[in-house]
């Protein structure tokens, strides 16, 4: 018996573990492990938990239709997984386990422990690359080291992809008669401690939905992506991040679909489609970094010296940021959108992260954790990479003297205030000429229903720059 262990790769197509596991005539079973306690320790957002479990339900039905039974184990923490998995393998008569490689430190430690535990009962473990187009360790410098800077990584990644190529593998053929599938909603043990299992209707699950979104974006938006991607009031992005984070669609499928749409793979910024491809390469870069520098999974900065920065931990200021009560309209709109929908536009992620770290001088770790607790696309590598970039502590981080001005960012990327008025109800009736700096207008109207700015940006900017300059002197 072969066992395929699904994790953040909840799809049938282009799934290396599933493909290799089904490559013989041996019987095949599948597994997904639900770990609510561990999920909470990793700050996984409830909306993301529901999204994942809804996709597991869909995956279970699809596997059952192929004659493959998806087993569900509820194991509260990673520490308990090796023993539970060993018991299941013994019960099923498993001789080989197939899974796609995890890149996060806790998950890697879990998988090493699983390998050791299963070796005792002569079960072979096969770990494959299902999370990256090119596996960590493939893209190297001339000195045969992994990259720590994005631009040379991007060039080397493109070259390596040209050399290696890749194939998108179809879902496996049926392996027997269809099997019954009991929906997760009917299993009392699944939702205990998790809550409502019903997914958010704004985020339908399924590989078909992920591919529909991918091809709709490639048909309608990819050529204009470079011009529209920074404007949150426009539908200018692919909105594929939740599906990539859960592995409902693979990054290889995205690259392959882009190539098919354009008739080839773009190689430079001057070519159509490259800006979006470069975002996929950024995703790869952050995942490779997580393997290269395990301490990134341990709340440590990429630049070790920045651990000495005198960050604030002010709970009241942090709460105002979380709740969208900063007095800066674009920041408040972005945070209220996140809290209501579980998603935030990438330009807004940069704006609010800069505001937390450079205007409020609050530690990026608090922001990173809060994002994970709210985002449907919460992904450690991308989230950590983005927060450290904004804070000035990470790889390719913005220079410490580059501090986003939240007012001018709003004026530039939401010029008519459409996004702001959608999410900040107090400002819904303001004219576009006042929506980015509403306080004088509100005062003239005798209104006090929107908070005054928490800080003076000009003063806060100087303080942020001084923090980093002082660090350089140490």
C-alpha cells in the first residue's frame, strides 16, 4: 500500500506526490491531517482554516471518484504526528509514503521525525517538490550558494528554468470503482474547536475555480497588470494568492498558462506579462530564503543586526492600527477591508506595513502575526518576506530612509477615493478633493466621527530614519 499525504498541495493536477504515488499498480490511499492546536499556534486565520477544510472536502470527493480513499486524522500538534502516522501506516499496511516537501522549519522538523518513526517499521518516505517551480537549492550563485538578493536570483531562476523546463502532469486515472465520501460537515470530530466549517462565499474552492480565475486574469488582465496592479479600486490583480497558498493551483501551472497565453515565456520587463511572472519569482525567492535561513521561521530578522532596533510594543497604538482607527484614510480602509474579507491588495499591504513600522515604530512581528491571523492567503514565506521588506530588516528591503507617506500613497493609488469610501463609512460622503485629508473638511462640518491622525507623519518619518542611523553607529 502507498500512502499520499496531502498538505499545502490540495489538488489532483500537477501534484508530484500524487503522481509518483500512483505510478504503480499497488493500492493507494490518501491522507490529510487536521491540526487545530498547531494551526492556532501558527496564527492561522479562521477564514483560512475554513477555506482549507472546504478544499479538503472537495479533494476527498474527487479522490473518492477515482477510487482513492482520503483518510482524515485529527492530530492536535506536529509533535504527535509521527506516532499517529505510524499507527495509520501499520493499520493500512503502508510500505511507502509520498508527500510534497515542506519549507517551514516546524514542518521540516515534523517531517524528519516522521521519516525516523516510519523507518522503524520499514516504511520508505519520498519527499518531492510541489511548492516551487524550481526546488530550493536549484538556483545558485557562481559560488554554488543560494541567493540572498532578489535581482540576481530572478536572472538565475529564469536561466535555470530555461535549462530544466518542466511538465504539467494531469490528474491520475481512476484506480478502481468510485468510493463513498462522507462530507466533513457530517463528521463531528472535524469541526470541534474550529467552529463553523462553511467557507466564505467570496472564495469558492476547487481546482476548476482556481483555473477559471487564472485563465480569466490571463485573458483580461495580465497585459495591463504593470499599469493596474497598484490600484486597489481596480480589478487589476489575479486574486490567486489563496489558491496558491493552499496548493489548489501550482506555481508551475501559472507559469505554463502564462506561456501558453503569450506564446512564450517573457524574459525582461520590456516584454508583456513579465511583471506578473516576476511576482511569481518573488514568491519563489521568499520560499527559497526560508530554506536557506531557518531562523526566518523563528521570528528572527534577515539582517541580524536589526534585532537591536528599539521597536515599540504599544498595545493601544497597535489596536488602533488593527481596527483601522489611525486617522489615515488609506491605512484605515485597508485594515477594515482585511478584517471584513480576509484579503488585502498587495500595494495596501506595503502601505499599512510601512505605517506600522515606520510611523508607529511598532515591531514588524506584531504586524506579521496579525496578518496571519486574518489572511485567507496566509503564507509564512511571503508574509514574513513582505513584512521584513517593509520594516527594513529583510532581504532586498527598502532602504531605511525610504518611508511610505500614507497620504500621498492614497492620493496616488486611490486618486478618487473609491476604495477609501467603500471601506471607511465615515468618509463615504466626502468629495474626492478631501477624502485623503478629511479632517479640515469634517471640522468645518462640525463632525467628529473620524479619528484624528495618530501621529504626524513628517515627525514619525524622521524618528524612523534616526532609529536605523543610530543602529549603524553601534
